[in-house]
């Protein structure tokens, strides 16, 4: 079955992960700009990071037959550094127009401070200006309240709900999101957030409309094969194939297609893998022989 | 006996003679040398005196031994260097230099800095930095800010303090380790903890046993801080 992983931080992952993901049926992924595990202190770090998402990482994915898209934005944790936040927000218009940028994100709340709310609102304005959907991170701590505040902020800004994907839902927050016009993302994690059996149960209970699953794999304990593993879990409790297809393909494709830069028809043909190609003279090969073609 | 005296004496009692001589020179440099010289010694402290446990059990009565439970010799040396600087530098210059020690520090230096910050003159001016430090995903760094440290309960406004408590619950850091938490418990924290317990139950996961302390906040509301 063909799948999209609509939230996975590949810069933190290995080439083995790309091989395994492609073998498991993942043909496209979206890598949201996020927090790198420790704070960046200058705007230049963001310039290089955004460029790496658009450049080297997309190239690296293509070398394994996977199409790479990204979202660009200022994450909530670093929104709390006021000088940095202003500089990064001023930089975003340069990147939001690039090909392959399919949403603004991750935006949202972490500690739920006023600074985070301000940066969240300003990025909704940018989304409107650049006609992009928005990927909203919900916090680990005080998640239900953080989800409620996110929805209230989106509604107060009168931002179109069908252009918003609220991510990292659980049993407590999903009904709140489905009660709006927003899409509902779920990050399937080995120990925290959501697991594949609970996810399958939620699809059974709430149906497939606006339901999305992702691995959110990053530099922590996480698993880039959680989307295919969740399809197995859904199948094992008797969810029909068309419904599974809707959750792991139609829904994320429809959401990101709103950017005008995510061509679903184009995904039917995998990118031709040519490992003799180089990106700024770097190859993913490390002395291996190219296969004869 | 002042805090400085206690730290100096306990470091000297635990380290080699050569390291002791280095410490004496470093204190002198910290008071009278350049910023770069102090920063270099702040970094070198762990290499020079090591990271053995600081033992303050022999300190004078009335000394808050619990606050130093996890301190290392290097933590004590680094805090001593900034305190030595404070005797000669004006408050603004000390603040700039102390912030550099944190921002340019590796994890070990940042842990030392967070353990010592409550003992610097006018510690409340470092509040934004300590709140930001709690955003880390490195649990030992978070513990240095959150645990056996008077700073958060003394200076954090309610919202970041509540976030700190919730983060401790998430990371299996015992709430009993948050110094001075009792009088700062509040209704909003109890609400956050109750939501968290619901979320864990809905996910079929265990609720941390010491969540009861955070839940008890409703009873403490109105207690003067």
C-alpha cells in the first residue's frame, strides 16, 4: 500500500531509515521545520536549517525513491526568544515561496506563553498572505488546554479551519479538533503520544474523515515505520482497505495539496533513483560502487 | 562562615594539591583578570578539579546542606569564580559575563551555572535565562534548574513554575525534589495535573504516584508566597 508520512524529521534519521520507509510503501513525506533539541541563538542558524530542508535533505530522500516536502516556520519553543523570533519571522517570507514548502509549521504552543501566542498569530497572518495551510503542534504538557487555546486562537483570527492540521492528538483532544473544521493529526510513538493500537481504535470510533497519522520520528526514541505499522493495526481490527487508504494517503494528500505545491498525480511515479547525481558535489555514496545500469 | 568560605574549603579538602593551587590562581584571575580569562577558567574547572561529589556535610550548622546534594567540585568552583568576580565587577558587567558563561557553556557548564545561579547577587535578573533553560530536553540540565534549587519557587511566576512541575512529572523527576514548592502550589496547577491524569488514564498508561502533590494545589490557594 502506498503511504505518505506527513510529519517526520528526516534530518535526524539515517539512510537505513529511508531504505526501510521506501520498502514499506512510503512514497512521500513532509518534514516540518522544528526544534533541534537545543536552542538556536542566531537567525543564521535558521537560514542554514531551512536551506538544508529544501536542499540536501530533499536530494537525500530522492536518492532512496522518496519525495520530500517540508513546512517552514518558527516552532513555539524558540518563539520565546523575542529577538530571535522577530528575526526569524522577518526571514520567513523568503522561504515560504519556495517549491516544496507545503505549509507553515510547526507553529503552536509549548509552554503556552504570550510570546508563543503572538508568534502563532503572526504566522497565521503569513499563511494567509502566502496562501498556505498551517501545521499546528500541540504541547506535551497541559495538552488539552493547549489544544483549546490553539483552536480559540485560530477561530479568533478567522483563519480558515480547513487549512489547519492540528497535530499530536490523543483521546482527550481529538473530539475537540473534530468538532472544528480542522484536520486531526496523530503522532504514533513508541512510548509517548499515541500508539498504533489506540490509533486504530480511534479510527474505528470516529471514522476516517480529516484523520491523519504520522510517525513524527526525530532525534528521540521514535520509529519512522509507524505509519505502515498503524495500517497493519487498522487492518487487524477489520478496518476496510479503502478507509485505511483514506487515512494514510487521501487525507494528507488533500490537506497539503491546498498549498498548490503538492501534486498528487505526480506521486504515482516514483522519482528515478540516480545515485551518480551529486548535490553541491556531495553524494550519498561513501565509496560504494554504482550498480551497472 | 560565608558560602564562599564553605565552597572554597570543601573543594580544597577534596582535590589534589595541584588542583588546589590552580583554584587559588583561578579565584585571583576571576576577581581581577579579563572576561576571556574568567571564561576559560569557568570551562576548565571540570578538567582541573574534577567532578567528584562535593561533600558539605561538615559545613557550619544552619547551612542548607540539601541544596548542595548533587553538586560536584566543578559546580562549586564555577560558582566560586562568579562570586569572586562579583566582589570586583559592577552589577551590569557581572550580568553580561554570567550570561556568557551560560550561553557559551557545554551541558556540564550549564548545569554548574543553574545550580549556582540562586547564589549570585540579584539572582532575579537571570529569570528569563532560567525559564528558558527549563525548555531543554536534556533531563540532567532540567534537574539542575528544577531540583534542590531555590530559584524556581523563589522567582518563577506561576505559569512557568507550573510548566516546570508538569515537566518534572513527564520526566519522572520526583516533585519532592522541587525546593520550596509547597507554598507555591495553586489551583491552576491542580487543574493541569488533573487533565494530565485523565489523559494518562484514557491512554491506558500509569499515572505518576507523586502527582498527588500537584493535585493538592487547590487546597493551598491563597497561601502567601
